[in-house]
C-alpha cells in the first residue's frame, strides 16, 4: 500500500468553539502526520479552535463578509492550488456551496461533505432542498454523524440511492475520564449539579432548561445549574435570562472553557434537550466522564443513550416535560451513578477516538478515488 501523504483541506465557516469544529480538530489531531496533511480554510474568521489544530499556521481565512462572496470562492480556489490539496472536506450546506463552486462541481478536486445535524426548519424550503440535492450529487461522498441524520436526509429525498455514510463522533476517553471533584469549582460536597454544554443558540433550548429549573428548584434546595459555552445568536438574550432569573444565585455561567473535564466532573447530570441534534460531542464527553445524560428522544443522541441503562431519554417538548424528567432522575442519586458508570462503558466500547479516526481514514482514501494515505 502506498504511503504517499494525502492532503485534506477542510472548508468551514470558522473554527469558533462548537461541536462540529471540535470534531474537525479531533480528527485533524489524530490523522495529521500519519500520511495525512490537514489544512483548514475558514470562510469568515479563524476562531479560537484554530490554535488546537495540529499546525495552526495551516488555518487560513478566505475573507467572506455578509451574504454570498465570490471573493471567498476565488480565495478558496487559489488556496486549493497553493496547498496542492487532494480533496476538500466541507461541513454543512453553507460551506458546501463554496466548495462546489471552487472545484467546478467536484470536477477539479473531489469533495467529501459532512452533515452534522438534522435539517433545521429554516432549511426546509424548496430552494434549500434543491440546493442540497444538486450539490450532494457533486460530492464523491456525503457522510453524517448519526443514523438519525441519515434518516432525516433520506426522508427529505436527499439520498435516493442510499449512499450516505455514517461516521460517528468519537471522544478521548483518557482526557474525559471520571475523577473525584465534588468540591471543585466552588461547589459543595452535597450540592447537586445539572449541566448544559454548548453554544448559546436556540436549538440547544437553554431557555427551556431555565424554565424547568424554576419548576423543580424548590424541591431540590441544593440543586445548581452549570451553563458552559459561549457564542451564538442568542448569547445576549440567554445571559440576560440567567442574570435576571429568580434563582440567579444558583445558576452559574462558565462561558467557553478549553479545559472541559473539570466541569463535567462536578455534574450529576448533563441536560441535552436539543430538539434536533446529530450526535453531540458534549453528550459523548459527559458519558466518557461517567456523567449520565438526559436527552430528547427524537434526535441523534438516542442512538448512544439507552433509557434505563446508560442515561435518560424522554420526549422533551415543553419545560414541564423537562422538569418532570429532571425530577425523576435527580430523585435517585444512586441510579444516577449507576447509569453514569454504564455510560462510560458505552463510550469505551463504541465511540473511541481510534474508531472515529479509522472511519475518516477510509472516507478520505475512498474520496480521492484510488489515492491512499
């Protein structure tokens, strides 16, 4: 087998902190240097996660401003040639448009495309469906992070030939591992802590969690809410909601954290009420840290969480639904610990970083139609 280096150019909006971006960094750090040379082209700006890439100087910005930018298309085409890339890897529809145009529909360079979550309501228009159908056909491969995302795309008629590949996320189970932390970060040994980790955007449904917390806080006087994450369209609104909450003294906003394991370790339960989700990195990280997760049953997290075994699944359509599910979980601390231990076992068996890296090795080698790394 050839050992020639395969150069992969990721195309992203940015490397600002987020689940998609974290996944790109994890894959890059695993593959770079072992017959792979990983680059990244950020359409709008670099983002903090650029510093985590194996070679940060191989992250460049294309100069996209608001709206569509032919300047960014030309910059991407120029950078493809400068890096002598073997393939482009785009992420979600916005970057696929630029990747397709820069490669003349995949004719000058193969495009591997990733969809990282179910199609959101604003993308259900006829125009957006048509764009995905047209652009998917130009890709050498389309991959998704969970079977539920594949099923969602197929239900919309976007995979008529059943060619979409599932490449599940993985987690570093050595970094994200349980450790004694009951009195860390200022929490007391007898405190109960619900956590939520993610960007401050509507689909994560932070406000629903704040409302549910209000409904159960009196029953659990030692209960606290730990909110980890920053950025996103609802940032200012959600920060204000936390500050003005009647129980603001029991809600802690930690912002973005580069070192996440200590924050997971103080949690008794991670809340993941997202309405639509592929396979959340935060969910896998919490599970690896032996923290059970309460998630909405109608999303990709249901593929890794088995209700009653390694976590909690429920249809979380309202704050009352979420409050009821939280109440049931928090009422049995022993069961929380048991399911947390089972959650870590699940990650160790099925969602290792090594398994994820191998999936992408095969994807990239196949994507260049015969070139191997």
